[in-house]
C-alpha cells in the first residue's frame, strides 16, 4: 500500500515537472516573439530615418553643387574678361613701341641731316673768312688787334675818366651803405652798459653784528679773509659791511658766505669754512643760470650744457670794467643784425659772437691769449670750424677766413666803443693786482696769495710743512724784491707772509 502511494507520488512529481517545463517553454516563446517584433519595428523605423537623412543630404549636395557651378562660371567669366583686357593692353603697347621705334629712326635721320647742314655752314664760314683775309690783306687775329688798338687810342681819356667816376661813386655808395647798416645794428641792439666795481656791500640789521664778524681779537675776520681771499672792511658806516677784491668770483663767494653767516648768527672759523664750501656750490648754480640766460637772450639754443657753464663764468669776468658775458650777448646780436643786412649766415654770426670771448673764462688758468684758449675750448666741444675761425681772428691775430669773421670783429669793436662801456684805468688796475698775485704764487712753497688794500698789501699763505719760520722771512724779502723789479706801482706794497700750523684730533 505504501509502495503504491510512493509510486503515485513520484508519478505526480514527474508529471508536475514536465507540465511546468512545457508551460515555461510556452511563456518563453511568447516573450521572444514580442521582443523580435519590437526589434523589427525599430529596425524599420531606423531604415526609414536613414532614408530621410540620405534624401536630405542628397538635396543639400545638389544645391551646393549647383551654387559651386554658378560661382565657377562667374569666375571663369571674370578671368576671360581680364585676359581680354590684358590682350588689348599688349596690343596697345605693341603699337606704341612700334611708333617709338619709328620716331627714333626719324629723329636719327634728322640729326644726321642737321650735322650735314652744319658741316656745310662751317665750310662756307671758313671760305668767307679766307676771302675776307685775301681782300683785307690781314688775318683775323691781326684785324682784331688793330681794331682794339685804334679804339683804345681814340677813347683812352674817356675810358679813364669814366672808370674814375665809377670808382668814386662806388666808394661813396659803399661807405653810405656801410654806415646805414652799422647805424641800424647799433640802434636795434643797444644793451645798457654798467661798469663793474671792485667792492660789494653787505647789509646788516644792527652794528652788534660787526662785533661778531670781527671776533675776539680779530680771530673771525682774519679767518674769513684767509679762507675767501678778500678784504673785509668793517668801519663806522652804519648798517653795512664792505667786501673789497678785484676778482669778481672771489668777491661774490665771499658775499654769499658773509650773508649766510649773518643770517645764521654763528660767526666762527669752523662755520666760515663750512659756509664758504656751500657758497662755492651756490655760485656754480649762479654761473649756470647766467649762461642759460645769455644763451636765451642771444637766441643760440644749440650749445652743450658744459659749454653753457663755461660761458656763464663770464658773468664774473670784466674787460676794462665791462661785463664780458653781456658784452658777448651784445656782440652776438649786433653781428646777427649786420649779417642779416648783408644776406650772410645769421646763425653762424650769432653763435660766433656769443662765444668770441669764451677764452676769457679760463685765461687765468691756461696759458695763451684768450682767442687761442677759446679756439681750443670750442674744438673740444666739436664746434663748427667756421665759428672757431671767427673766434680766433676777432682780434686780428689770425687772418680772416670769411666775411662773417670780419663781422664778429666789427661787432666786438662797436660793443667796446660805446660811451661808458669800458674804462682803461680800471682794467690796468685790475691787471696789476692779478700780476701781483701771480708773482707771489710763482715761488715754491706758497699756497695762496691775495692782493688786498687796493694793491697796497699782499697776503701770502705758505705751506707749513715746506716752509719754516726762517724760510718764511727770506720768502717775504724775495717776493718784495721781485715785485720791485717787475711791477710799476705808486707808493709801497706790504708783503705779508703767513705761516700757520693746524693740528686736528677727534675724541671718540
């Protein structure tokens, strides 16, 4: 019984498994059919889309092909037109070339014909001359000489009288014209003249300042005079102190130094030396400003800066009492005016006139005349040779190489000859003071030499390490003897030799 039940159960199990298998197979076949149908549908849709894309692409390609064909046809038309124009131009050029060749051939024929005619004319001319010589019995040169000789004999007196009248008339006319040009130039540029003096006055607020300037036992004033090389006159004149020195540069530095000391209130040897160094720097700026002002006034703006500084030194240089810088400006303007009247080089005359006395800026430092020194300075700054030539010849030491050089010399004389422009006595006096200092500095061991008291005293500072006290005494006698031998002077000159030893140490 149990066995039968087990058999039936096993059979049922097998039947269930078999039935389940077939059911699953049926379900799977149904699902596969639906997926295949979906794939088929999508494939057809894709084919349809591809056909649409291909159709659109074909249409677009056809349009592009059509546009390209049209553009190509247009370009071909343009090329054909350009080729036609080129062909036409070539034809025209060919025609012109043929015409030129024909004209050239015609011209050559005409030239040859003219040459033949000229040769025939020359032959006829020679034949005629020979016939005339046979008839006259004279050659051409002989006939010419006899004719001139006859005219000279007949009209010699008339010709001489006419030549003399022309010469006189020409001289008178040139003289009148020259006077007109010079008068016009002098009227156009009459710069005011101021004669330089040898003293400067410094104003003070009260007379108590004079005591500080003098210092204890005259220590400050002695130190000031030694450092600056001037004579300081502190007298009873109220409200002022006077600086005396023939050298304008030393006098100006001393004035700046003293004004700074009075303003500061501390007057002592150390402050004097410090302010003196500052004054030298300030004077250098003044020199540059003076040079720039002169260049601007003369209208000569192509001068190097270093040369302007040298030119500015002439502000503190005098010639017979006349300020050399403004004398140079006046010469520049006068020369330019004369050159303009004569239609010459105005720019050259302006520049040469401004620089003609540049050598005086350094004539006390360099040996030679100021025209030679000026020429060397200008050569160093690569100034034009024409200007250098005019500068060298303005005192007739060198020959004139141009009319402009003569104009510079004329303008220089006009400027110096103005009434009140120069004083010979002052120039001679200043030259004597300069010679006095040069004699003292010519001795070995001297450091500085200053002529003071209007040339009645010379102070010589010697180098203490080279000159002892006994040698200083001998040096004073030697200098006095040489001054007596080489200089002419009224009265007597005091030779004051000063030897000073200064030792400085610092406590740290």
